[in-house]
C-alpha cells in the first residue's frame, strides 16, 4: 500500500521566509524550528514532498535541496543528504496530496471566510508574537 503524501510548502514551513526574499531563487532565511524532528518522525509513515514557487525556476529545486541539506547538517541531523535527496520528493508541479502544510493557507471547514477573516489573516512568521 502506498503511504499517504504530505505536501510541505517550502517557504514558511521549512524555511522562514519574509516577503521579498521568498521570490529569490536561493533561500536565505533560517530553518523553521522543529522542522528536522518533524521530517524525521514523518518519513516512515508518509511520503514527503516539498514544493515552492521556486520549484519551477532554473536551479530552484537544486537550491532548495542544497539549502535544506546545509541547515540540517548544521542541526546535526544524521544522514541529512540522504533525507533531502532520497527520501523527500521535489516535484516541479504542485501534486495532489493527502495533507498539505502551508503557512499561507486557511483551513477550509465547509464555511467560507468573511472579508474580515481574510483581512486579519497573517502567516505565523508575520504575526507580532514571532
């Protein structure tokens, strides 16, 4: 049986991205705290895929892989390169997923948000408590 797919948005989920930098081809931000542990805990029960607008840019996927390998090695994650290159999928096109994790998504629970709800929305890394 195929394991369910978790699609992780790169910017805001693995990589703390702030606006203008997020459109750059090479990530410059920090690793989101808790990301290494999450990846290690989920890899056996789920397929993991990472996607970003960077995925369609020349060298976008390679740059994300290189950045993630470097920061995981700095965090002393064992076999970081194997995790990044062999265990995580890096699709160019956004795939269908069983679960999506994104910093810029509002969970849909059958009711559409109001304009006030939308105006109040901010990614976790843009909120005053961050």
